């Protein structure tokens, strides 16, 4: 994949200790959403969610600071079934880098969830109805929210990481301090049952040095997922578009459980059953069970080209990245690159085991048949693929 530069200067990494649980929140009518039924009959493919206008470094599109984000429920023909606009949690200032933020959008069967700038988590259904299911309070722009929703939509868990106060005057050069001297980083882990109150499971003062915080990154069939030693900012894209540290399961009390993929995995993507694609000997990658048994291995093409944003197919038998689909025995390519050598296709995920969602650099979405990488159709919409409903 193309080398995407986020910003000049240092590479900032941060990780945290956390605790997980089953959060809750107050149910109330949501706003800013509308259903837009298509003129066609029921979709022939699963519904999925896309989002645009999200802060932080993204694979496609650009974020306008202070702008609104949009989340939509879409079918495989590109028809928008429901949509909502919201102000997303901000991208905190952490230095001359772009934030490696967790998406404020999460999907489960039948619904998509999105967190706004106050920390309220909204639920949007395909009929256009919305409700607020939990609130993980955000009180200032220097807080990073990461959260996840259980597969049944009944429980939520979140970590709020707060930076020290920003230095006054603001940093103007690489040598200027970003934060007030002596300011502390803090971490709060909260849980909620959908429609109930929010419970604080853990609070920690992480001290004055840039910490290594835990981030909540998802929820599979076993339980909540988190990354340890998570990078929160970078000047160029890491290999994964959403996992920026060591992938583990997290207990409700914050205990660190099993490390997925075994030791030295370097998780890039994970399936609900715990199957994970690992980058431990890049550019060779391996697909492993959650306990680390290698299922198959392959290598990315060695062509002086930086690939990032790998996605494991739902059946675990292939990986999509950029304009490639790689199996243990083959590489399929759409072979579309610009004169500068940059790919004109960016893989964003899988609709099913045979269908890849690809985007242009501006975010225009298309469906491709995986094993010949031939176009099925343009969807006529743009955004970041956020998952199946």
C-alpha cells in the first residue's frame, strides 16, 4: 500500500493499563438520524455501516477539524437505509503527529453505534430509529475515547484517557513542550449495560511521563478486546488500521487475559472467533488461531511499496490489502496504480468471504470479486467501512 504521512516530526507511542466490564447508559430518543429506504426490494447482501468525517488518520478521505461526522447503514447495492450526523469525539493535540484513534463507530447484528463529542453512545437501526444507550462522559478536547459493544448489543465498555493540560503558549516548534510541566495523564475504565447507568471500574493516575495506555478495540465471541502498549499517534500509518498494540482479552475488572495469536504476534486484524493475522516477521505474515497455532503463512510482494491496512476474510482463508487479495497459494491483483506508483485502490474490509470493499483515495466505494479482483459494482457512496450489521 501507499505510504501515508500523517505529519512531520516525532513518532509518539502511548499505552495503558485498563480494566474491562459491562457498561450501561441512559436510554433516550436520539437526534439527527433519518431513514432513507431505497426504491428497490430487500438487499441481496448484508447491511453494513460506513462513516465519514471521523478525526485522526484515516485510510481514505480527510477529516476537517470541527466538522460533523456521518454514519450510514447501507446495503450491497449502495442504497442508504438510514443515516445520522453527529459531532465526533475530537482528536486531542499530542504533538506534531496524527492521532491513531479508535473509531467512534461500532456495529453489531441489526444496529450501528456511534459516540459523540460528549461521550454519549447512540444506537441507529436500519429503520432510522435512534436511542442513547450509554454515556462515557467527555469533558474536554484532550480526552481519547475507546469503547466497544458486545455482539448482542447489551453491554458496553470504554476507556477514557486524558492528557495533561496543554502548555500555554502552545508549542510552535518540535522543541517546545506540548503539555504543562508536571501535568498528569489519567485513565478511567467504565462499563455499562445498554440503557443503564455507567459504572467506573478503574481509575489510574499514570504520572507525568507519556504513558503506555490500554485501548479498547472491540468485542469478539470471547469478550472485550484491548491493546497493550498502544501507539496513540504517528507520522505515518502503521500496518493495522485499527490495532495499535498487543491484542488481548480484557476481564471486567481490568485484568489482562490471553494474548491473541500467541507471543510476538503483532496483530493486524482479528475475526470474532479469535483467528488473527500477525505481522511478526514482516513482510511475511501469518494467520493464527487465538492461541498462536499457525494456520497458514504468506508474504507481501517485495516491491519497495509499503503495505498497510490488512483485512482478514471472514473465513480466515485470505487477506485483502490495497489492490491485492493474498491466500496461502496465490496473489490476485487489480493492478491499478498511478504514475507515481501509488495504488488507486484501498481495501477497507470484506462484505463476505468472496467480496472485498475497495475505495478510491477520496473514499468512493466499490465491491470487488475477491479471487480475480474484478469489479462487481460501484456503490455510488463514499466513506470508511465500519462493519457488518
